[in-house]
């Protein structure tokens, strides 16, 4: 937003976030002596205007935003102005007396490292959401070295109180990482979140996404064939079914990632959680549909385009809506097709290593790097068998040869 649109002071957090940079640096008054500075490069910080004992006006930096929130900046300004009234010269305050580092500042440092490391947009969005929603409201404005184990336990208790057991382990891990980074940087000495797992709720077990087992696939595939959904939606849905990819990978697939002549889809490392290229062999059924689809969407960047810059790809609800329309609400979701593929392939004797690599479940370290280049031809054979097997289930035709006999 433009600063001319500011309606009240102190400045609301939503205003602080939305204020836009201009051609010159500028300061906006927040409260007595406190100003919010916005630089031309978009950097934001807090500065205090005060009068030195010699009678000259000066500025004192109080920290960057959002590391230093509006509430904390006002508290620091009040403290500093109190020192000025007592005759202190803020310009002569020794470095050792700088305001203590808050958890929010440490959290923002951690977040920026995640951004610079190239984490996928979905992960960054999740970090930001839960920092603002669950972590900062409890710990944000507290000095790092004043946070106790009980304070950290409050974050976990809040999550468990609203049954957010699925995300709780991740948030616990993030808090630990923030403290560990701060310790390494010399910003604090202890990690009070280190033992939270021992007091976590013990009754939670992760529920797999709704998925189908082999006896249920014949009816489902017939229903999908008779679906009233758009053809492009069905191509998207079948691509997810036949490749066992994550639905988001298919939605954001770009034509530049496909080599249809070689029947390969290479998802770049920038889109992958493991930060490695993921090569997906395509069954002939998928290649045929993609060749036909390219005649319609090939001029676009995305294989499954949406409705303009706001929605550049088909929505995340597209696949699940398609499944609901054919009567499988609560029985199958897009992500559940990965469970279906994994179960069926393993039950029919395909090696675990092939299946896990197809699902992009790659082990870390040297072994993970080595295996990244492994099993492409084996997986090509496996996924063609899988697509043929699905066709056989759909049409009640002869099933392809058992892989253990190939």
C-alpha cells in the first residue's frame, strides 16, 4: 500500500507488511519518537528520533522488520526514551548493551536461510503460515535467552488443543532448528525446545490419504471413464494415477520438462523436496494423451494451464473434484493414488527400491545421490506394466505378465 493511505497510528501490523518502497527512502511516524523506515530496496526497519544532551537531534536504530515487531519496537522505544530523559546519550551506549535478540529475529534469520537455500514455494508458505499463526504469538517477542522449556511447551500444547497433531512434529523440528542456528551464531546458549518430543501427545498416528486397493479399482476406473469432467481434467487425473506423482507436480508441470519422444518427464530439483531432479518414465498411454493435449496447450508454459496470471495452472482442487463427481468422495483423493500404486506394485513383486524411487522417496547422503541415477529402465518397465494392469482392471481383459516372470 502507499503511505498516503495510512489511516491511523500506531501502525498496524498489516500496514507494516503492506507498505511499498518508493524512489527514495522514507520514514513514517508510528508513535512518540518511533519511526518505521522503508528503503528503496524494500528493506524495513525501526528507528528512534531523540535529542542528544548537546541539543542535537539524532537517530537510533531499533532493529529490522519483521524480526522486530511493532509491539517490541514500541517497548524498545519507550525504554530508550526513558534513558534519554535520565540524561543518557544513546549514541554512546556500548555495543554490549544492544537490545537482546528476540525469537522472532532468530526465526526470520532461519526463514531467510530457507529461502536462499531454494526451498519450494509450498514449503516456504507453510513455514510462514505456522510461524505467524502458532510460534510467534507465543515466543516471538521474547528474548532468546529468556525463553524456558515451559514457554516452548505452550506452543506444542496449543497445537494439540486444536488436534493439529499432523503438523506438530514439523513445528517442533522448526523451533529446534531456529534455536540451533541461533546457538551457532552466538545469539543464545541453550535450546529449551530440545526435549519437547518426550511430552508430545502419544496417541496420534498419521492417517493415510484415502486410497483404493486392487479389488476396488475396476469399478472406479469404469466410473472415471464415464466421467462428465472436462477432457483436460481427465488427462491430468490419469497422469497422476499412472505415474504415482504428487498432484502438485502434475498441476505445475511445464512442457519444457517433457521429452515425449523418449517418454520421460524430468521434474527439476527446484520443484522437488529432495532438491534433486526427479526423472519419471511415462507409459505409452500417457505419452499418447500428452501428444494430443500438446496440440491444445502446447503454446502455454504449463501443460495444464489455468485462467490467467492469478491462476496460471489448474486449481489444486481439480483432481479431487473429479474424483468426487464419479462417486469417490472420502474414498480416494489425488495424493491417495500414490498409496494405491505403492501397494499394488509391491503386492505384485516389484522391488521396493524401484517403487520408492518412483515415489521420489530418495534416501539421503551418498547412497541417495547414487540411486538417483539408478533403475530408470527398470522403472520404465514397471510403470508400463502398471498402466497396462490398470487398463486390464478397467476393461476386464487379460492382465499383463506377472513381473516376477518377466
